[in-house]
C-alpha cells in the first residue's frame, strides 16, 4: 500500500516540485499514467516543464489537477503556481521580442498624407473599433453560457447504482455537479460517472463563464437497485424440493459458506469523493460517490478501497464501523479489509 500525505510546496519550479514529491513517494510515472489516464508522454513533459509541447491550456490544467490529486497536493495551489510561471514566461518572451525589434532597422516608405486625411482615418477607425468592441463585450457579458445535459434525462428511473452525467457547455466555462467541479475539455464537453443512493437523487449541474454568468439545470434520477452486489462465481441457491430429502449436510455446508461472506458498506461524508472498489481482487466499481451516499458489497475474503479523500471515506464490515480509511484528506490507495477488520501491510 502506498500512502500519500499533503505536502507544502517549497521553492523550486513546479515541474521540479512535482518530480521531487513523486520520487519521495517512490511512485513511477507509468503507475501514475495508468491510474490517472494521462498519457505517459504528457507526464514526462510536465515534469520537464515543457508546457508549450502539451495540448491547450485547459488540458494542461486538467492534467495538473489530476496529477496533484494523485500525489495528495492541493490542486488549486498547483494551478496558481502554474499560472505564475506561465505569466513569467509570457513576460520574458515579450521582453525578448521587444529587444529584437529594437535591433532591427525598419525603413518605412515615405507617403505624403495630409493632416485632414490622418484625422478622418483616425476618427473612422476609432469609431469602428469602439463599436465593434462594445458590441462584442455587451453580447458576451449579458449572455448566459450554453449548458446542454445529454445524459441522464430528467426523471429517469434506473436499477443501476451508477449514472453517467455528460453534456456540453461553452469553452472556458467551469462546470460543477452539486457544487463539485468536474473536468471540461477544450471543446466544452464534460462527462462524470456518479454513484446513486436508493430513492430519488437530485443533481444540480451548473456552468459559469468568465463573466460569472451562470446556467443551471436540475436533474432528478430515481434509483431502485439491490443493496448488495453479488460475487462472481457464487453458485445460485438450488431448488428446495430437489435437495431436502437427499442429505442435510450439503445444505448445512452451503449455509455455512454463505454465512462466512462479509458485508462491506462504503460511505462518504461532507464532500463528493472518487473511489475504486475491488472485491476479492476483482475491480467492481470506479466512480464519484456523492456526499452522504453509501454502497454495500458482498465479499468472500477481502475488499480493497482506493479513495481520493481518505478522511471522508468510511467503512463498515458486517455492521462494525472501522471509521475513515485514512487520516489525511489526500489519496489513500489499496486499503484492504477482511471480516476481522483492516489488514495491516506492515
């Protein structure tokens, strides 16, 4: 098990800091690429500070947020650091460009223009530019961002414990689901898989553009699913009439085996949390669980839990509450439990 703790970033470049923290945690870039779904080539360029070789700025911010969450660093602090470095690079490039321009000997052709012509042209372009700028800014400022929710449909009824929320908004707009930010690509597309609670689930989907104008949609999803997720490979119960008179011992053994199964309840509190659940070594669920939601599973031997916010993720085994899987608000990976409780890897 690899545990990450929140660490204060000191005084190197952002790429150097990310690399140092990763090396201190003894985690390879290949492992991070596998878990975060970020290309290994992009991670290598991030750690080298080659941001100009990456896709557009909105993608870079998304990569940095995912990378920071994996390492247990505050994503917003990382984004602020990136913006500062970006501003410094732009300023340096402008200064270099200005210096190069001064070195060049520009020779303009001599054109005879009367003062009246200059005044008329200046006035014309000033009015035209002012009108264009005013028209564009007023239109952008007064307009709400586009927000189209493609799925799920409102008042959807489902027997699944998961639902995929997807849609389209304007470029550079920020989207939240129940006040939890989600990733929006450069074309304005967004997609997030969420866990459902039994009964009615309300999702408030909001898009905010750079002028702080908002568009909001509320989607209701009714979920009716079994509390327990069965284990693959567990045999179905046989017909009662067929086996009653054969021998009582097989039925006893079957009941005993079923009683040895453990019931695992995973719940999150206060904030939405991304979790990965593995039952008896098999990947069962990977999704964002909403604040206050819980999921119940059945396992033969053990369950493994990875959480993006360890101190907000709680576990019960056969009704016994073992509290949060970690004390830190960052990532906690592959925390294992059996029917006696947490399995120590020391």
